[in-house]
C-alpha cells in the first residue's frame, strides 16, 4: 500500500500558512496605505527642501511616538475582540467597540498637549532652533486630525479582530490616492493654491486622517446596525471595569511600541545634532525601514487575530501551530528585505532626493546596510509580540523591549 505523500500535520501546517497569508496580506496593505501618508509627505518634501525634510523627520519622532502610545492602548482591544469572535460572544463584540471609541476620545487631550509641545521637546533634545520651530509648526497644523486618528484606530482594531479587513483597506486606499493629490497641490502650489511647503504636507495629512476616521465610523454605523446602540451611547461603553481591563491589556502594549519607536527616534534625534545632511539621510533610511517593517507588523497582527480566534474556540494546539507558522513567515520576508537593503543601497536614496543632494544620498547609502542587518530580528520580535497579544499576555513584550532596546 502506498504511503500518503504528506502527513496530516504537514497538511495542517500548509493550511495554516495559507490562512495566515490570506489574513496578513490585507493587513499589510492597510499598514502600507496608512504609512504611505507619511512616506508621501517625506518624498515630496524631500524634493522641496532638505531643511523642511529634516524638520519633518525630527517632529515625526515625537508625533509618532506619542501617537503610538495612545494607539497602543487601543491595541488592547485585539485579544478581547479576537477571542470573543472565536467564542461567538456577540455581546462582548458589540460592547468593546463603544469602549474603544470612548477610550480614544479620552486620549485626545493627551495628544493635543503632546503635539503642541513638539517645538519645546526638540529644543530640550538639543536640536537646531530653526528646525525645532519648523517641526513645531508641522505638528500644530495636524492637531485637529487627532480625533480622526483615534476613531480610525478603534474601529480598525474592532474590525480586524473579526477578520473584517476589506473596509479598512478600501478606505485607506482611496484616502491615500487623494492624499497624493492634496500634497501635490498644497506643497508645490498647483491649481491656484499657494505653495505651502511643510504646512501643505501637514494640512493634506490632516484632511485625510479626519476623513478616514469619519468614513470608517460611518461604515460601522451603516453596515453593522446591531452595533449602533453601543457606539458610546450605551452603558457598556462607559463601564469602569471594562475600561480598566482594556487599560490593563493596552498599557503594556503602549509601553512596548513606545520603547521600540523611542529607541529609533533617539537615533534620529542624535543624527539631527550632527547637521541637516545627517538628519536627512537618517530620515530616508528610517523611512525605508519603516516601510519594510509594515510587512512583519501585518504578519504579527494577523497572528494576534488568528491565535486569539483559536484560543477563543478552545484550540490551543492549533494556536501554537499558527504561532510557529507566523514566525517562519516573518523571518523569511525580512531576510529578503535585508538583502534588498544591501543590494539597493545606492539606488533607494535617489527616490527621496533631487540629483543635487549628493551628500545626503552618499550618507544614506552608508547607513542602509546597517538597517538591513537587523531586519530579520526586528521581524521576529514584532511577530512574537503579536502572538503574545493574541493570547492576552501583553506584559512580557513590554519587558523584553525595555531590556533589548535600551540597556542593551
């Protein structure tokens, strides 16, 4: 009798790879679409002024770091939603959306104060006063977008935990196409608009973030009518114990992502003290590395959802297999990206600068292989964080990031 070509375990593993990829691809595309707003700003400002490019990069350290802390708290929704979805607990799924939106609303004042202090932060960190002033202006022009950012994040985590990814990708895609057009009009001054430079980039991003947040909330309002009574109006949305539990899960995640971004942000701030060329080159490399990071981040988020669903279904062994597959997938793609960083170190910087900025291109080419060296390890840690989040264990990742990114 002929033996089967593959064992049941092998079949299950291949099926799990397929499930993870189908779940990860829309998340990755959404992450890339969200990051594309920052990347488009960077690309267009880089062709406008290296001083504005440096100011944007320095301001982004503080803006993105504080935003990720607030968003990290909302990431605490992930294990709650994914496990409730796996357990078919519709009441829990309905209530967590309202709780997430209320929590996002409560976090807005923190971000308003933090972004408003961008210039002061950069001055405290020893940056050039003129770059600090420009960075402060860039941040203040985005203050009104904060409610949209928080609303989009809360609804995104809620949909993602239920594997409802198409609406997120749809809204992020059209918004980015419009953002490119707005940047072109407002930065360079087309169609009768004044050339606003850095302010134009900030204004375009602000408009699109606000529209995206409103559009995703409207999608839930119109397509998930059973959830409408829970959108911040029902008592469950304001439940103290529920919010305390969300904070217990979310604060370690917020600390984890802030420690990680803070480590890279510190290197950006240190490069800023070396001059405009160093700051611009470093920003280019970090921008490229951030783009590739969206892939393992998407795999990690997919792993979080998948593992959480399986835990909710009462299938711990399947959850373990999903975690192993996610680690392999993350390591494989980041190895490829590391090689691209090495081979394309001279070409990639040309996408961000004009031909006259030879010194910026040369310095970026020197830094890119260093960034390529940590791609695999960066991918493994973010996938691992996603797996732990799906299980509901959010504190270990924060501790590991504290030890790995700072004392070491």
